[in-house]
């Protein structure tokens, strides 16, 4: 991961995060759509991203995935990662975002989001810490507090997770257990 200097005001935003929300296509994947011989969709997920999600969850941050598309591959990936807050085939990501906050008794300032396109703006513009991948259109990047250096599906999620844990002071403990 590239060493990034974070402004104190942004660090304060990140320290408040209790819930991290992720888009799928273009974030958890590289955005490509692959179809199998029976028309089923196939998705490629990054294992480093997956382990970052596990570490972030173990650090005490709740995770949610909101996707405009439904996918058996995504359902399987979420199950493998033990992410229970999975919403697929969603027309209004804002509606899901607001319901998540209400159900968890959190304020928008306590949420973070990682997205890549206009469909993510309704929740990204309300998150305390909003991030996007570098391939996001300029009009999405303009609304982000942070733009990952790694692309979607190739380390962006891990970078985002590591950034939250480092800002919250939980990364050293999460990393140390692999050295003991």
C-alpha cells in the first residue's frame, strides 16, 4: 500500500466510522461483466480485498454491501466473508443506507462508503467518509473525500479498509497477530 498522508480533519471523519458500505461492480470487482455458458454471471474477487474486509470487521467496524445487481456469485462471496448486511438488486441505495443507519442507531457521520459511479452518490454524499476508485467519473470523484490509488477489484477495498484501521488505531493490533 502506498503511504498516504491524511489531513487531520479527514482523520477525524475516519475515526468516527462504525459502518463501512461497499458497492460491488467496479469496487469489489474490476467492473467487468462475465457471463457463463448458461448466461450466469461470473465475478472475480480479490483475496487481498477479502482479507481486508475480514480485518476491518474484526476491528469492530460493521460492513454492508449494496449492489444494484443481483448475483449468486456475490451472495457466495458475502457468505464466505460472513458479511450479513447484503443488499442486491437495489434500485435506491439511499433507502438502504437510511435503513441501515436507523437499524444500527448510527448517524451518517459514523458511516463510510466506497463506490465508483453515479448510482452510489446518494449514499456517498451523505457518508461521513466517502471514497471512490480512481476510475470513477470525475463528477463522482468530486464528491469523494478520498480516491484510492488502487483500482477496483485490484486492492482498492484493501486500501480503504487499511486506511480506516490505521486512522482508528486498530491496524497495528490486527497486523501484529500475523507476526506472533
